[in-house]
C-alpha cells in the first residue's frame, strides 16, 4: 500500500467570495450564458454541464430535490478558481444517494469521480449524505471537474463546493481527505449508512464497503489533550456493526477482530501505535485493525492524530482464496480526545 504522510487537521470555515463571470456550458456546440444576476448569486444551484468561478455554490442533480427519473450518464460540473490564491476545495455531500456497489464493493452502476486536483479521490457511490472531502489544488490549477455518472434512475445529490485561499487560517494541510476539529465525534466509511443487516445482531447481506479506498482521516490537535481514543459507535461488543474483511456470516457474533500487519493485508484501518485496552484481544498494541470486530477501545498518542483507511479492489477474486471476503459493511468509529 501507499502510505500517506501524517498531517494536522483544520476545519474549513470559509469567508472568501469570488468574482462572477458568465458560466460556461461544456459539451454543447455553442456557449450559453446564464442570466447575469443569477450568475452572481452563489445560492443558485448548478447542474449538469455548468461551470462556476463563484465560491460556495451547489452542484445538484437535475430536478433536485427530487431524484432523477432517467439516467444522467456523465453529469459534470467544472469549478474554476475564484482568484489566483486558491489551494484547496472542500466538497460537502449535503445530500448524496447513488446506486449501491456490486458484491466486490466496486461502484459499477453509479459513481462520483473528481479530476483536476492534486488529491487522488477514490470513486464514491451509495449513500453518503453528510460526508465531506478536501481536495488539494495548486493556485494555477485551471479547473476541477466533479463528475456524477449514473446509469439508472433514482440518483439524488446536492454537493456544496467551497474554495479555500492559500493564506487562509482555515486551510487544512495536505494529506487528509477528511478533517474533524471537535474533541469528539463520529467517523464513518463511505456508504456506511447503507448497511444491510436487519439489526446489529444479524450479519450483513450485501457489500456496502467500497473498494479501492486509500485515504487519511485527521483530527485537529487541541490544547490540553494528548491522545485520542477510538471505539465502535454502537457501543456493543457483540454485533456486526464493524466489518472490513473476512466473512461475518460464518463467524459467531462477537468474534474478536484481527489486528496487525500479518492478518490485515487487504482491507483495514491503520492507527499509528494504537494501544488496545480490550482484554479479550491477545495483542496489547497494533497499527492495523480489520476483520469483523473492533476492540472496545484503541488509544493513540501519536500526533498529529490521524488514521488511514485502506481497501483493495475486490472482495471475492483474490489470488489466494483464503483472502476472499463475505459482505462487509465498513466502519462507524467514535473518537474522543483524552486530556493530558
């Protein structure tokens, strides 16, 4: 796998308002201009084949807030810099419902893809309302294209697009796709909200964990706090609310998860120098966590506070059949900063 550099996290509260120019409609034979007054209104939603160089606009599916009634195919929104000093773009998925991945976790029917940024963004599909992403760009980046490609009706999305200047005190350092600045909160894998178990006590019936993910999640250091503790948000040891690898359907509920680089090679969380306080686990420390359960608590003193999410490209087609997985749901992890 490719390791990402640890970085300090920041929250992007934006106050930059960019200049307005006529929007460009790509993919048409002629250029069409939106009404000048509306074009200067950042609240005006943009939809397929429209572009913007205004800060804090929204990219929405045709007919939003209704879902699409026909496939949109490639629905592109191009973002131009509001000025020559933009170094980041933040995407807030206010509303985001696309088709589910296939059995291997691949976004084969619908997907969101971003191009033109320095940050490599994994393809995302499924249910991701409330998630966010940060994109690194250079001040001369030209444009970034957000493409939501659907091949079935029923998709719905509203994505807030905000640009951050290079000298902004709210600029997040490079290296993390997601950033959390509170002393406590919940971090979920993409598409976790589409989990398919009927209750936390029944195994999942379909793969909702997305394939080919490799990114960092950062938590902003706070004065007076020296470590971060991670727990399952369900608060229950005997459930199926965490599964990254293996087959939960063939294991007894409450089976301990796997830890360490020997057992966690395909899909896993990496918590640098994690200390395990769960006595049911034979190990007391590990960097990698996978399988069908998570310890009752894992604590890390390593700053800046960060963990990494890694999934490979398949669930069932490994060269070694022993690595093949059953349906996995991903993770919902609560974090709480610990006082010094």
